[in-house]
C-alpha cells in the first residue's frame, strides 16, 4: 500500500506487478521500506542473504529474473531471498544503496550476496547485460556453492515448471499517474 510519506512509484504499479510476482513465486520476500531492508540485512548471524534490485529494464532484467530464478533451483542456495524494486520501492532502494552498497555506482538490475550483513558478492547491471539467463544462473550457482549452506531448491521443481517469466519491454511500461 502506498504511504503518503514515500515518493510515488515511477512506473504504474499494476504494470510492473508481473515482474514482482516472478520473484515472489520463487521465494523472494519484498523489502519495500528502509526498515524492511534493515530487518533483512542488519544481522550478525552467519546467514547469507541474496538481494536483487529488480528493474523494468526489459533487456537486462529480462535475463536477470529468469537467471536468478533458475539459480535458485540449485541444490545449495542462500538462507534468505530479498528483493527491492528500482523506481518503485524508492526509499528502500536508496537506503540499500546508501547503507549497504556504499561506493558502488547505482545499478539496476543488481544482485548482491551478503553474509553477516556484509557484501560478499555483487553482479551489477554491466555484468548482466548481453548475457543469457543460463550464464547468469551458472555464475550464481558457483557463488552459492562457495558461500551458502542452505539446501535448495527454493521451490519444488514441479512448481518451478509453472513459473511464467515477465517478458515486456521497459519502454512500454506506462509511467505512474
């Protein structure tokens, strides 16, 4: 629900909902506020948290979301899966960048793995652009093998087979009125 104190989403929330649904379907939780970002990342536990900055960018996000979803079918995955949406969850994204991704130029889509609240791996947009989702998944699975301990997949194979990826050009998504 929209909070009057938050900046309005840039794009029509209804139009980007399929891009959100794609991630929550495979187990991501949405951190739509700065407080939620802190809740997930301010931990001294040995947990790994995969954060995905979602985006309307049709080309990069169009391979990033399927890539990250496929990687979560692996036998080793992060403990927690968190997503924020650039241009939608504006305060949450700003807070994430200012507090946890310091000295990293803004990028969306963007993937980051945290352990004990510290950044241990990143995949910015420039390493996503021009890659197939399988290439992205392969890189993520190698990272999961080295840094994660939770058994995967994030959802059963049968459920994953029902996943429909949002395929739309970001330039066609209407601005929020």
